[in-house]
């Protein structure tokens, strides 16, 4: 008998027979053995498969949409001013967005050699998302982390009016790996390889210089701002100058660092 015949004969009865376990009819043939039944179950499996794919796809895209924060901790001392304030900023950001993820990179723990000006990165293909760096050290693992980030927290003590040597070495090593040469006669500054726009905040601390003297003793913030713009494709939205911590102590600035982290997310 054709499937059309089965359908004409008693379609509802057969469906109820398949769906309702308590149902009794004069047609004992199980529905999955009929042509209609095969279609019915086939459609069900197809629908379940599609639904599964949809739910999994949504879950995957949610994971991809998670904001990914990378914090660069450039103090020589762990557990002290900058380390503490960077942790506070991360806590503020994660409170504002509990789905976000954060990774802190303490530069002092990493083996980061000085840039050798070999120009391997600068001469590399500008269409590559990350240029080749000839030095095989911990920066090789840091480059992709920086590239994948959605937001940055950069923390450094002020050392002789500037960022620490750790941060400067890190900047020099990243400059033409995440950035590419600008084709312009009036600027040698790189432009970001990654077209995705990001945001950043900076935290700086001084031993004795109070915040109101920042204007005359902070060459680090303009450098950080330039690095964010030209290399990370990130806008420096705000910064905290934790001045005179020898007098004020770190606790004086913890709330401000927490708020800065929240600001990065919102
Ligand atoms: C070599 C060196 C240079 C420093 N230069 C300055 C400075 O120019 N102005 C200032 O107020 N503090 C200066 N300091 C003090 C540091 O800024 C201060 O100890 C730091 O912000 C503390 O951060 P940390 O606890 O994360 O190490 C200097 C410290 C060192 C070791």
C-alpha cells in the first residue's frame, strides 16, 4: 500500500498510536514501520538536529561575544601599588560585566628581551594580523593575547617621570608586530593591523609627586595613549594618577581604580 493510502486510511489514529503510549487502536502496526511514520520520525530527528545546532551556535556566539580584558602590569614589584590597583580595576570591570573574562600579564614574570631593530616585523606583510617577530621569548605568546583583547588596562609606576623600562621594552617589541608602517610622509608612527576598535584605561603611580603636579612630571601617559591609538587600535578613555603613594598609601586609590575598571566596561 502506498503512503497516500495509509494517510487516507487513518492518519490521526496512527499518529496517536505513535505519540500516546496509552492509546489502543484496531491498527496494531507501529507507525514507524509505515512510510508516513518514517517521514514523521525523520522530520522529528531533523528538527531536533537543527534545534541542537541552533542552540549550540547561539552558545558559541555568546562565548565569542564575551568581553575579553587584558591587563598589562608593568611594576617591578608584585603585590604593591600598581599590582593592587590593576587588580582593583579588573574587579570593577568584572563586576560591571560578570560575563567578561580578564587576563593579567605581569611583565616582571616574563622573559622579554629588548627589541633589536632587525625590522623583521616592520618589513613583514602588512596584511598579516600579526607580523613576524624574530626574537623567540615570552612575547610570542603575548602577541595573540593582545590581538584578541577587547579592552586593556595598562598599569605602570612612574620612574624618573616616565613609564618603567619593563613597559617601554614591551611597547617597543609590540610596536610593529601589532602595528604596521604608515604610508605617510609626515608621520613614522605605526597604524594598527587589527581594524577592530577597542578601549583602554591606564593606571600610574608615583612615590612623591602629587596628582596636582602631574602636568609637569608625567611623560608616560602620552606614550601610553599613542601606543593604544597607533598599535592596539584602542582609545584611552581615562586614567588614574595615583600620586604620592608614599604619603597617601595605596588604600587611598583603591576605590578610584575600581571605578576606572567599571568605566572601561560601561
Ligand atoms: C628608579 C625609580 C625612579 C622613580 N622615579 C620617580 C619619579 O620620577 N617620581 C616619583 O614621584 N616617584 C618616582 N619613583 C617612585 C615610584 O614611582 C613608586 O615607588 C612607585 O609608583 C611604586 O609603585 P609599585 O609599588 O608598584 O612599585 C621612582 C622609583 C624608582 C625605583
